[in-house]
C-alpha cells in the first residue's frame, strides 16, 4: 500500500504568500430574494429574477463540477456584539488560508447564517486533493494547528475554524454527467427515478 501524500506544508512564510493569493479570490455571499426586493415589489419581477438565478445556478454548477467543495459547520459571523450577523473577514481569511495549500482558489461562496461555504478551485485535481486530505479528522486537526502557528500574534485565535468542520462534494457534483446515457443503461422501471434524480440535483445548485 502506497504511503499517503502529505499535502499540508503550512509554514510561517506561507502566511504572507497566502495573503497575496487571497486578494485574488472572489468572495460571494448568498442572499435571499427578500433582501433584494421590498414588500411592495412586483411579483412578476421577483419571479423573473428567481428563474434567472436558477438558470445561472445550473450553468455555474456545470462549469464548477469537480472543482467545487462544500465545507460545513464553520461559523463566519463576527464575534462583535454590535454586528452579530456580519461576516468576519478574518474567519473567511482563516478558511482560505487552510484550503489554499492545495492549489489556487477562484471563488469562495458563503452562506453565513447556515454556517457553510463552497470553495471553487481553479483545477479539479486541487479540489480532489483537498477532499482526500480533509476527509480525515486527524488531518483537519493538523491543518488548523499548523495554520495557528503561521498566523501573526495579532490574529485572533477564535478566528480559526475548529477541526470539526466537514468537507464533501456538493450535491450538484453528484448529478450524472450524461443523464441520457445513464437512463439507457437502466431498467425501464427505473427511468422515472433517474429523471427525478436529475431534477433534484438541479434544484440544489
């Protein structure tokens, strides 16, 4: 059995290099439609925007398949009592600091109130390497501890995530790449099930 590759090489000098890379990462936030429209908004406009967002999400999901990871159970809210619902930039930086060690990240997409985010790598191989390494709890513990040693003293310790976060492929990445080919291979009784699975996946983009 081949020895597992150790991807984590966070050192004190890594922090400065990572900060330069973080500046190139696009940071996006999920926002419900209620934040975009007022109560008196035209529902036709709301429906049109919702449909457009669904179509954009489907196209984006296809282009990001194999490069995007779901990372859950990470608090992004600020510890500042005056801004309890605001995203803490240091906590976002800490997550990127840990996951940039596997390769270039194009986008981090956050749902602050639900404590999760999507990290989109530039290359599929980088996403696969991150998932393989971060699946094991002991590797997550090592990554957080090594990140703690490389950040400056003024970096708040509680900004680093706890190692009980988890990492997996998002639901849209489980959609069959060729639904028609898969449907032909299945028994006729399973056709409806295959179609509903594709629709289900698309709804979760």
